[in-house]
């Protein structure tokens, strides 16, 4: 059941220099972003970073102190929520306790004066989409958390909004259900074809579901891009730390071929496009799963090498997590897939090695 | 021994309730008293004759009618105003919260004498003659704070996002109020109305100051206390009591039923 | 909005600002009727009462504003007896009401489970019988040959000769306690109900003695309710005159009686006003103390 038309060229949502100032602090500062039509977009960040405030401004529940918000090219700044062609799924679901499931879902349609026959047909279709047929006459209280969540989703989708806003909708579900719903939501979004904007603090969730992620910190967007892109090339220390372990080392750019001289000695090779100008201070990092462990002196190891001593080894089943202490970079995390039986013991001297293209540089 | 300890509170509760109901029982009992004096204080035998002739003293049902109308009108108005205030206090952040709360508290903590006398002073100064209007104004005054308290307790209970959800689904503010807010706070509003009704019906002191020539039920009882109280007073008191209790029970019962279906 | 030299961006900013401003006005509109009402009918009369208290004169000759502070002085001299008695009775009644009412509130909050609402209703139902009738009923209950008095005489608590309860301070006290019990119980109940059960359980774990657990955890948490209930009892009790008139004797009047008398019978407005204001000042002090220590959010429910 596709609701949206062909994805349009105009971005679904645009924020232009949006700032939200509260009495004693500023939640969102000079935010500019653009969400493509038909995509699953995630706003990711820790609590208090301003992601929910941003979402609420798109929905019309808060007004920006300054800046412009556009939906499909149309300026909606200052418009009340009921005048905007967007719908929201709230974190607490906000289902109307005094109405049946059917009436809950039909609420928006009724306010838009849709005929009874059409209401019945559309509600039926959307309930089928979220797999809740047969419970129309129950009250919200009688449903489980997961079911309520799907009602909230249905209630929003049935109105054919052009953009769907989701405010940490999976937060209240247990782990297993959350994982199931992540896949469900992604499936529904692709089937229905409209733009989803999903707010979450769970980086795994964002990376699973989103086409594009914007990582927010203290009211600003620090990094925006596809999941793989921002994971492998985080560009700021905050983003690299937020999306996973990062193993950061301080150094200075040496020459224009991608060499970085570490502050504590040694040279690391990186992709020169991921580094600032020659001579600049930089922090470089590498993801734990990109590092391999070798015995000292092993010449098969990739070019970037750092010697160290194993201080912890935890067997996780799929992989083994090592902590290796190095003179140049302190303690580094290494994750090795258990492909063979080679395990490194506590206290053993090893060499950590990885390919230059896996090195990323960050600021901040 | 622990067994006995567990019983202390429930027993105490029972004793407390007994203590509270004692005067009630006396009032009801003495409506059946076969008394022959002016004062209905000593038990002289059981009779139904007062019940059979409740209109013997006309002033009683008359004053009751006055009290009931007064209570209905003033409670309705006070509840409406109080609901607005409760909505403002719970749903919005604004400057002046604290002074508002304090201002609302004062009427509840003021001795009725002071309230009554200051109101009378106001009416005298403005040369407003005491009568129905002053009575209603006075009653509204002391009910408002209680109405706010009651409705507020109810509103605090439910999800703040419900109204946002409603607006998100294309209902404007008025529509949201009618379709979402009002149905959900209705039990609280109704409870506030009942409370106001009871407070108004019960009021003596403030009414004494502001009623002029109008006689409410408590005012009648007061004047009768000097002269001699006909048992019909007890009869009517019992009737009102039974009626109000029935209304309250019905209200609570229907609430329980609705709660089970809707689950608030 | 004029379209002259306004960039689109500026225009949008004004639109956002307008919407925000409109939103901010709403709570004030909601509050307006109530607050205006209270100010007109509560605050203004009180202020005029203060003015009245500082006047001199009588009904015939008219009143003159003379900064007559002696009216207030009179409160403390001529009516000293009533003042002290009001203080005594109201404090006494408050203490007793607290002692009786707290366990009741506790019992309802924690021991009644599903029937909580029912018990709350039961608590309040007796007060559907008009105040006067209830107090008169007490007159019957505490009558000289009534059950209560005879038992007390038998038990030796009251003297054989002329032992009575009516027309003594005790009856007045009993009446006051009875009248104000719900005003004490309800706020305490609300405060207790709101407390986090897990805190109480934690207290039970930490302190082996349930009494200590109560003192250190439950009591402080319920304090706002206790203070609220105390305020709702103490001051109105101080101004009560019905209980005195019906259950006490004319020799032992309280401030309330004086006010009523001066206002309605003797028509000595300045004196009556002075006494009323003295009472009100006592409330104000008490409320200020309360708000300072606990904050104002819990005042109204």
C-alpha cells in the first residue's frame, strides 16, 4: 500500500538557520538541514542534544525563536500543528484512552471530514498494514505496549501525511520487541514510501533503520550522512565516540601523503583526504574491528603498526575483545572475529596493525 | 503478636469512621424521636409521625429549596471558573504561578467570620443590598479554591501529549478541548461540582453575613436552635443526606465501571 | 503586515514570533475570570477591612479614617481573654486533630488497597449533614444524662457532682476537632498517597524498627500535607464561633464570637475589623512560613 507519490525533487523537510531559545538555555542553535523526500532520516544524539526539540518544531509544537522551516518547499514556520501535513508518533503513544482503537485511528480522518465509508476503508487498510486487524473495538488500555505502538503508528499513517515524525517511539519496548519493530518500521516506510524522521539516542537503532543520520550534540548537527559514511569517517571526536569505540591518538599531519606523526612517537598512515592541512594538529582513530593482532616481528601485518601488551581479553562468542596498552596511544580496544583458534594471552606482547584507509581523522 | 500489630490500623480506622458517623446516626435517629418538648434532645420513644408530616413547618422545605438552588448555581459557576484556572496551572508554564497558588490558598485558610465580615463590609461600602446576588457571589468565592484543587488533581493524572496528539491530527484548540480534554477531565469537574454543592449547602457563617432577608436551610436551623427545633429538621436533614449519598455512590460506581472499560 | 522592504526571512521570523506570542497569552486568559473574581471579592474587601480597622466612630456619626491604631491595641487588651482562649482552643484542636487524623490518613492511604476511594468517601460522607445539625447532634451526645457523660462519671473521670461536658471547654474542643477533621486528613492523605512506595520500602529495609522508619522517612515526606492540613485547621478554628455558642458557655467566648457580635449586633465596625485583621495577619505569617519551607505548588491540592 503505497501512500506517497514518486519521491519529489524538493526536499521533504528543510530547516534554515533554526534556533530555539528557552528562558535559561538554548536548545537548538542555528540548525540548517535538509531531508530528502521518501527517505528514512534519523536524528541521533544523547539526551539534551536538542533532537526532540527539533522534531517538535517540525511538527509545530514548538516555535523556533528564529529561522525558517519548510515542508516540500512550503514555508510552515508559525503554522499550528493542525495546519501542517505531518503527523507524529509520540514516545508515550498518546492514544486517547476514552476512544476505541478504531476511533483513535480514525481521529484525524474525522477532523478532516472524511466520509464514513472512506474512514472505514482507510482504517481497515492501515490496521492491516500494522497487523492489528480484529482489535478495533478494544480500548488502548487493553492492548500490550507493542500493540499500542502500532496503533499510534496507524493513527498517524492513515492520514497520508507527507512526512511522519517519530519521537523515540521504541523506547518503552523490551529489547526483543524493539529489534522486531525496528525491522517492521523500516519495512513499512519502504512500502508506504513517505519520509520518516526518527529521533533516537540509540546509535544501533539509527544505523539499522536510517538512510541518513544526523548526529546532534548540544543543539547543533555535528555530522550528517549515510550510516557507513559517518561510522567510518566521523570527523569529530564526539561522533566517533558516540557511534562506537574509536581509539583516538593525537598527532600532527606530516607531509601531504597522509602521514601523521604521533605525539608519542611513531607514524600512522591515513587517507590524505580525511586529514586537515599539512602541519595541523589532528587526532586520528581507527575502529576496533579494523585492527588485527600479530606476534611481534610478523611481516604479514598491514602497514600501520603499534606495539603493545594485552591487558584484557574477553571471549564474547562471535569475537574476542582485547584491551591493548601501548606507549604511543594508551589503551586501545581491539575486536577480533574468532575465525581461528589464535588467542592472545594476558600480558603477551603483540603488534596492532591496520590498513591506512581505515584511519580517520577527527577534530574536537 | 505481629498479627495483633497488623490489626491496629484497621481497627483504628473503623473506630475513626464510627466516631465520624456518630452525629449522623444521632440526627437520623432523632428524626424518629417521639418528643413533646421544644427541643429534640432527649429520646422519648420511636415514632413515624414526623416523617408522615414533613411539611408541618413550612419554613424548612422552603429554606431547603433556597439552599439547593443557591448551591446548584454557585457550584456550577465556581466549578467552571475553577476548571479554567486548573487548566491554566497544569498545562502551561507562565510567570506568576506562585502568587496564583498562594492567592488560591487564602480563601481556604481564612476563617469564615473574616470572609463573611469583609464581604459584608464590601457590600455596605458599595451600597449593594444583601440578597440573592450577594449570597451567590459569596458562595462562589469560597468554592473556587476547592474546585481548583479537585479538578487539578484529576488533570495532573493524564498524559500531556494527548492534546498535542489531537492537534497533530488536525483538531484545532477548541475541537481538542471538546473532544479530548473535556471528556477526560469530566470526572474531576463533576467531583468538584459535587464538593462545591456540599460546601454551599452546608455553609452557615458566610451566609449569615451576606444573606440579608433570605433564609437558607442552615440559617433556619440556627434561628431554630434558640427557639426550639422541630424534628422535621432532622427529617429533612436525613432526606438530603440520603439523596446526596446516593448521588455520590452512583457517581463513584459509574466511574468504576467506566474505568474498567477505559482504564484511566 | 506591510510588504515594504521586509525580506522573506524577516517576515518568517515575525510569523514565528506572532504564533509564540499568541501561545503565551492563553494561560492568562484562562486565569483571568477566576483571578479577577478573587481579587474583587476577596482581596479588595480585605483591604477595605484594614482601612476600616484604622477608623474611628460609630454608625450614627459616621466613620473617620484616623489611623486609629488603638483599635489594634484594644485587641490585645480588652479582648485578651478571647485572644488567648482562641489561641488555646485552636492550637489544642489542631494538635488533637493531627493526632487523630494522621493515623486515619495513613490507614486509608496504605491499608485499604482497592477500596481506597470508598474509604475516602466514607470519611467525607458524614459532612453531607449540615454543619449545624452535626454540632447540635453533639449537643445531644454530650448531654448531661447522655451515654458519654454518665460513662465518664462512672469511670471517675468526671466528678459525681455537677460533672458535665456541655458548656465546658472540652465540649468546644470536641466540636472543633470533629468539624475540622476532614480538613486535616485530606491534605495528609494526598501527601502520603503521592509518596513513592519504593522509598517506604527502602526505609523498611534500612531501619529495623518500624517506628524509626516512620520518623525518618514517612513523616518528613508527608510534612507538606501536615503543614497544609494544620493551616487549614488552625486559623479557621481560631475564628470559629458556632461551636462555642452551641456547645460552650457565654462566659467563654472566642475571637470569632467577638467579631460576629461586633459586626452584626453592636455594629462596632472598626473594632470588629481590627480583630479580623489580627487573625488574618496570623494566617499570612503562617502561610509565608509554609511557602518558605515547602514551596507553593502543593498548596492547592
